[in-house]
C-alpha cells in the first residue's frame, strides 16, 4: 500500500522537482511571520533578514531596503528547518552490511545517492538536515554522516561541513539477529551479553593494533638513527576495520547506538566510560525513560519515535509518554523518523508528545530542531532561528504542531528548495501541457483517417 | 562409395561423442591466399580526410602498403574496390559474448552452512578470459557483418570479476587469435546477494580499499623477503594478492564496471587514492553527468549503447513513462557529450545482445549527435590506444595487423553493407542472405525442431528463426549450444551452415532439407567425413 502511494506521489512531483533550488541573489527579508525561534520567545509578526546563507537579524519591523528582496509571509509560521537525527535515505545499495559482525571500515559517504527522490520529499516536510547511516545489523557498524537537503547538488556538496562523523552501533535483537533469522545466517553473538562481549573484544584488538604501530614507529626510529646498521622494520598490515575502531577509541567518531532496553543501555554506557568512548545517543532508546538519571549522568541523548511502541518484544516496555518523561527529567530528546515517509510529517510526531506526553510546545519543537542539532554536533550552525545561524527554515500555514498544518516553503542556506505554491503551479502547467500534447498527437491521425475516407 | 561414406560418418559421430574427433577436413579458403590487393578503394580514416582511389596491399596478415597509385604486387589476388569503402577493422572495446563461463550451480548446502568461497562472493581475480573464450567461425561471421574484427573479452560478474584478453577475430584457435592476454582487471560494484562479506555496496567499496592495500603490502613483504631471507618472516602466499599486484600498483589497467554516475565517482575516488591506471566502463550511460570529474582524472571511458536508465536515476524513480522518455531522448546523447568534452571514448558491447544490436546502439549514438569520425575513432584508434595496441591496430597503415572492412556505403550510417572483412589478412566474404537465387518461401520453420541422424542415431535440437528467406538459429546438442546465421529458405527447401566445436575440434556442418508440414528430411555434410541423412520433427509449443 505504502509503495503505491510513494509511486503516485513520484508521478505528481515530476515537474516540481526541476523547479527547486532558486537562490536569493540579494539579501532576503521574510516579513510578518510568526517565528518559532527554538532558542527563546516566539515572535508574533516578526521578520527574518537573510544575507547569503546566514540569518543576520531576527526581530520586529526590520527595515527593508532597495537591495533587499522581501517575501511577505502574511502571518505564516516559521520554524528552524527540521533536523532528522535518524534516517537511512540517500544510501545507495543495501542499507546493512550483513556479511560480517564488525564493519567499522564501511562508510556511508561512499554510497550517498544525491538523486534519491526522498531528499526532495524530506524538503516537502520542512526537513533541512538529516543524519543518515546504515542499518542495525552490526554491534559496531560503519560511519554515518550528516547531510543538508541541498536537492540537485552532488553527494559531496550535500555533506554538512563540520559535522562530526558518526559510528553506528547496535545492541539487542538485530545484532544478535533474532530479526535476521534464516538459514546460513548463524553468526556470533546469539545473546545480549555476547553483543557486549564482542564489542569489548574488538576494542582490545584495536588497542593491540595501535600498540603494534607504536612499536613499529619506535623500531623505525632506532633503525633510522643507526645509519643503516639496523634494517628498517616491516610495518604492520594496515587494517581499515581496526583503524575505524581506533577512531572510536580516540573519540574521533561520535557513537550512535541502536538500543531499546534499559539494561543493555546501562551496561554499554559503563563500557563506553571504561574505554573513553564518545557515546552521544541511543537510537530509539524506548526504555530510556526508566534510566533518566544515568542518561543525564553520562550525557547520553535519546533519538526516539513519538509512537511505535510494542511493535516487537524488545519495544514492549515503553509508553506514549516516554519521550516527554525523559525530556522532563533532563534527557536530551530528539524525535526522529527512521523512515522516508514519516520523515515528511515529523511535526505531527512532535505534536504527539504534546498531546500524549504533556510536553510543552516549545520543548516539542526542540525535539525536531536544536536537540537533534546538539546530538549531531551541528548546533553551532543550525537548530534555532538566531542571527549568525544558517538560514535553514521551514514555513507552515498553521502552527507546525497543529494537526492540519502544511509545510509551504523550505529553505536551506537561504535558498528556497521547496515552494509548495510554485510546485503546485508547475504541476498544473505540466498537466495542461501533457493534455495539449495528447490532443496534438490525436489531431493529425484523425485528419489522415478523414483523407483516406 | 556411398556405403563407405556412411560408415565414415558413423565413425565420425562416434568419435565426436567420445571426444576424439579430428578435423582433417578443415581447410579454409583463406589459408591458400595470403596476398591481397584492394584497388581503387576509398579509405576512411579516424582522423584526417578520406583517401580516394587508393590501393591496400595485404601480405601475411599485415598491411604491406597503403596509398594512392601503388603498384599491385604480381602475386596478389586483386579485389576491385571501386564501389567500396575501406575502414580499419572495428574493435569492440569490451564484451562478454565471446566468453563461455562454466555455469555455476548454486550449492544450497552453502546457504545453510554459510561457508562461501571467494567465487560465491564474486572475488575472482584468477579468472582469465583466455581460458574461457569461445571463438567460432559462425560467431566471427556475426561480428564481421557489422565490421568488427577484434574484441576485448572480460568476465563481468561480481566484484573482482577477472582478467581480460584481447583477440583478433581471425582464428578459432584462441592461441592464434590472441593479441594481449591478462590485459585488464574488471572491478564491479555488484553485491553477491548472499549474506557474506562484502554483501552491500558500502561493504564492497571498503573491501576494495582494503584488498588494494593488502596486495601492495603482500608484494612489499615478498620482495623484502626475496631480497634478504635472513631475519624476516616471509609473508603467506596469496594468489589474489599476487594477481592483483600489477593492477594495484598501476602497472596494468583496471576497468571499472560502473552501473551509474555514482559508481563512476566511486571509481574515480578509488583510482585517485591508489593511483590506478584505469578505464571507466559506463554501463549506466551516465558518464556525461560527471564530465568535470572525468576530465580532472584524465579518465578514458568505454561507452555502452544499451541506453537503459539505471534504477538510481531520477527518471527511473519518476515512473515508467519518464524513464522510457529519457532512454529515448537523454541517454543516447551520452557518447556525443563525452566526445564533445574531449574525453577519450571507445565503445563496449556490454549491455547489448549481439554485434547487430551493438551496432544499432552505436548508430543511435551517432543519430543523437556523435560525429561519425568520432564514432569511428571510438571503434578503432581509441580502444587500440586504451589497451596498448595502437602500434598494431586501429588504422590502415603499413605494418599494422590487416584488420580491414570493405563496405558498400558508410558503415556508421544505417543500411550500409559490409562486403568483405579481413581479420589478420584472412578474407571473409559476407554473402547476402537474400541474394541467393531462390523462390519465395512457402514454409516457415521458426521454432524448435528435434533432429535425428539416421546412421549415427544421434539426436539434437535446433531452434530456428526465419525472417522471410533468411534463416538463423541455435543448435542445442550434448556438446553445447551453437548459433548460426546466413541460412536460406527457398520454396519448401532450407539450407544452412554452422560450425560446432566438439572434442576440442571445430567442425563445419552443411545442412539441407525439404520441409513438409511439421517434419523435414535432408542431408548433413561434414567435409571429408562424409554425410548422413536426417529427419526432424517440430517440437510443439
């Protein structure tokens, strides 16, 4: 069912796709908007001044000038571009490297597909940045990356410069493969304890690997100082997998760990502390509300769903209020999509935390903006509407948490990448043109028939 | 006499079946004439204007002299070229159809045990095209008909797909036909679809990086050990690393089999990181989307001409109508755009079914804007230069291998006819299928027929395709499947020739028969081995 829907939408979008990404050459002034800043008070009837890719001023009655293009938003709502901290779109090929247990050598950057139409769909839902990564088949998987939804640009140009690389981990059923059961798929580990033991073992291997290189460098120095008397030692074999683990151990990679249950989260937090690993976030973390003190203590966030409870056994012990409860206790919470369809209405999901969990509207907006920005290490540039930040904005016809709200316009780096009015207009024109062409194709045929008669 | 002949053929088939056949009767006409002179011919050249009324002298497989007003050697057989145009024999830059890899049956036991071999993973740098090439005269004829006299052959399955060889389509004996062996290593981005590392595209990329490193590391260690065996631990031997070493060090070229523009970017990244000597094979016809990157990397591109949109493309994601439109209007422009940007381009037959559809695709590219001189270069000098054969192939010049096409009309325009093909100085005359005198066919034999040889008692199947008087088909026999073209149907009589290989021998067979409804009765002649009678029945369905 879902697939058909996606296909028909793909058909409808044919023309709209080509019309996106027009840039503001001059400075741009967005006037008369209800601004949800996500950093302080909301501004009713406020203005945003954009120069190049940046927001330069936010306030009321900002002066327009000759060289400033003005867009009157006439009371529409503007929020910071939505940031999806858990996504798998724009990944070409299989989203999981199932062939091995530890795959820290794989890198999503090598397989970004900038032509994935889901990037455009993301824009239609106000999403401007995503953290895209591979699946959860491996206790320690490969590298993930933050992308800006610069639709039409190359993979390299979509990469969010400055965003730290991430390392995708997974605990629980997926790596112990209850969810990947089948013949020929027997793979260690088969238990939750096995998953953790495998991670610990890999850390030790990487430490030993680092030691071998250090020894080599020492011996090399001795050889170089001996003026040819001592032959140069053989270097150890370069192992990209262990180098990936080493990058985790030295904090270069930010760990994003797929986990549902509280015990395994507690356990892995202790392990990460022991080895000095930068564990920033539990993906899903549905039982995070049970261990909020520990999450706060270790400074680990959760990137979770607004709903999707009890869809598998390790997700049973949670509830609609989980995200709100965790946030209330001081845990950094992001609402993510994990799905290209859900990605287009993340604002509805944030609204659920208000409706069912009693979260404040301001907090709910943060779960889509500044909170994921912090988790992804990009909060210096995006996540709020403030002077100095990237002009990544989403404009809605109603309050974004209103169930009937529609995203009207999405802007990345001060450029409009999605404009619903323009898109609908283009679509209409396209349909008319198609009808005209069909009519033209019919006419000569009829004439010919007439002549024959 | 007749009886003796029959006995002979029984013996012959018995020998064929036992794999002991010898073919003393395989004398071909081309062995007898080794000196040719083509007179008054127009020579088309990949660069520069055409030479009018020129003479081409071929001796012992090489061009001896080429020019205007040359004397004809007294020992030469003369071909009047006054109505013909001469082209250098065309080169298929990379193909698969001459390759007959053993069919791999997937062993389900592996699926349960999870114990896969490198072959299952698509890691086969040891696989040599030379060992599996299948050269037959009937296949050559198909190539000649569209002007091809040389081809590079490479396994294309998996990740490290195997090593290519380049053949002159001059002799069914691969040892004689070979131009260069183990030339290029194929690198593909196809996951093996079994749950074994690397099973994903990102895994394949990571694997390739590691394996290039490892092979260089192995070579370094090995050479250190061979230099001084004292005090150094020798590295364990690994045939993959050994086979990869020359490619990983940039000594020999790799061919990246790229399914779309993103594969091309990946290939360029790998090539830059490991300083590879490389050629891009553009299976997705999207190289024109990465022209700046290709120029920067000084890349050489093998264009395919199937013009199918990759699944990753926006056109494909937008539905069937958009995809088909792009396949008609956008993708055929790819070679023209690359050539215009000054990127060296050659053509590859990968993605097309046979030489006929390959040439059709090339003509589509010409129609879509590729100048015909650039198309000719992409079929001659460019592929020769890509793979180090520019001193031997690609132009009609003294000293080069005598691969030559004589055609009526322009072969890079539709409806030209190749009249003669010379492959390494061997002349092949392409008879026109319909030109044979005959009556209008009164039968249509299209479909499968079961043949029974009367004396040998041997059975096989032929699947015929009849288009008016033209007959082609495929024999399926215990020795394998063999194609033929050029058969003729006249009234209710059919005749066709084919070459089969059995027991390590090439055997020419000449069939003639009279068709009556769903049965036919006729004779098959096998050179000096004699003849046999046969009957055949149409297999219903």
